[in-house]
C-alpha cells in the first residue's frame, strides 16, 4: 500500500510548484530548526507534502488526522515507511481512537500548532493544558476552527496567537470556492454515480464554499436553490441567479442537499420529515453535525446500506432520505479532497504563516490574527511565476498621480 501512497505523494509534489519553491528556501534556511510542530489535518497526499515541507524547514513533526473519515491509508503508510514521519491516522476510526491520535501528537509538547477544525487547540486549552506552555502560536485552516478561536478570544481564554489562515485571500478565494466546489462534486459523484443535470439542488450557506458548490452544481445542469441566514449573502445569491428559500421549504422539492455552513443542525430532523422521498443529503462542512445525523439515527425506523458510502434512513412518516458518509465532509470522506493546485496555494500560506510566527511571536498577543498581506502577495507572485505570467508595474508618473490629491484628470 505504501507504493500507492508514494505515487500519490509524488504526483502531488509534481503539481505543487508554490510549495516546491518555498521548500527550496526552507531547506537552505531551516526556519523551523529545533521547533516541535503538532499538526491535525486531513492526512492525504497534499497534507503529506505540507508536513514534509515543514520538516524540510527543520521542524520536528507529529501529524494526526482532523477527521475520522478523511485519511488516505496508503499515504499514511508511505509517510511512515518511506519518510519515517510520526503519523497518527487511519480512515474509519471511532471517536475514542480519533482523540487518542490527537493526544498523541500533543505528547511532543509543541511549540507550533497547525490545526484544521480547532480540536488540537481545544485540547490544549482543556484536557491537555500541561502541553500548552511552550506553544508560541499556530494556524487554523478552516471556517469552523476560526469560529471556535474567535469565541475563545472573546472569552479571554486563548493562550497564544493564532493565524486565521482560512480568510487569507490566497486561501479562501480559491480553496473555499474553487476547491470545495470541485471536490464536493467529486465526492458526490464518486459515492452515488447519480446525474446532477435536471435535479433540484439545495445548497445551505452562501459563503465562499457555498458559492463554489452552487456554481458548480449549476454548471452541471442542477436547478439550484440557496438557503441562508445572512440577508446580504441571500441578496447576493439571488443576484447571482439562484433561487433563495428556507431549508424547510426548499427541501420539499430537493433531490440533492449539500450543507456548507460550519453550523450544527442546518438540516434538522423536522426538515427530513418533509423532505422529498429519496432526497440525497451530504455535507461539505468540517464537522458531521450540519445534518442532524445523531437524531436521525435515534429516530429512524430502519437504516440500510445502499452503496458503500450511502445509507438509507426510513423515517417514521414512511419517507426515506439517503445520507452520504454519515454526514461527514463529502469531499474527503467520499472523494479525494481539493485539487492539488488549490491546496498548493493554501499550504504555502500555512508554511509562510508558521515561519512568520517563529520570527515575530514575541511581538504578538494571544488573539486571532489575519494573515499579513505580504504573505498573500508572496504566494500570489510565486503562483504567477509558476504559470509564466508577468504583471505590469506602475510608472513613476502613475505613482505620483496615485499619491497626489492635487492632480486633475
């Protein structure tokens, strides 16, 4: 199996030019020399390249999965066998094993934390406080984790600075929109082999992830309705040409429903009771609570495995709904995750933000920081260089014009 994982790692590295260029510098400069780094990410080929990049920069790496269903076992084996990386991950683990793995990566008493969803940081502030004393800071990859971090900062309990990597321009403008849009389709089609064209598709949430999913579903011929709680985003969805409705109303005609909000119970059991017979429900958010799967499992009259990754629940009103991958994020539990080139940019942000923390943590407070603009720009310029694209520069006359209030037209 490690041979298969090695092929995936090699393929990913070949298509990650931004990380490769950063890796060249890291190997020379060793910005993480002597730094212990605990990471919780979806352990597959692209994250494997990030972990190796951080190690090439001198870091001592311990890596765990941030989701019980998102690990690629072949990549896990290759990272262990071929690179001797400390990895704690396996696809399909139970909750007890999941948290045991997370605790294992904290045993190195990290100085840096790279988190996806906030579970590592949560443990460092609760049951593993004894391991938090040397942490100088960390990065958070996703919306769900950033929501947690902001709540911790608001309550005055955050112990170290954390970068909000999720909202960096070179992350959310591409990863959340194009990455989630494509990988959600990949996961849905891999798990169901169903046609999207002509189907009524409901997308919950019109943040960058929801926008990407909605546009890709429409591109495949789906008739898309968006549900939202934010009035501005709802207006935007409408002006982008989508129907806008409430979940309880939209689900009555939906053939496919995708959640992408970071909020729990977006599809409630009451919503399922009025859902169209045979509606397929899936989630692209980090945690498996956007669909009320726990309540569904307790109240359903029966459950049947209808495909490898799809379960059919018969409800007490006689109708049924099909749920993909137990409501866990469909793009990784049932697909291959975001495209390689997308994660190249996102993980470049991760690496450079971690380097910034090492250099500047002494000047930072225990709060949530946005990624500095210069890091965004550096990643963008490396990406353009890898594409062979050059930009115009302002002339001295244009610079003078831009900075003067006296200039006329």
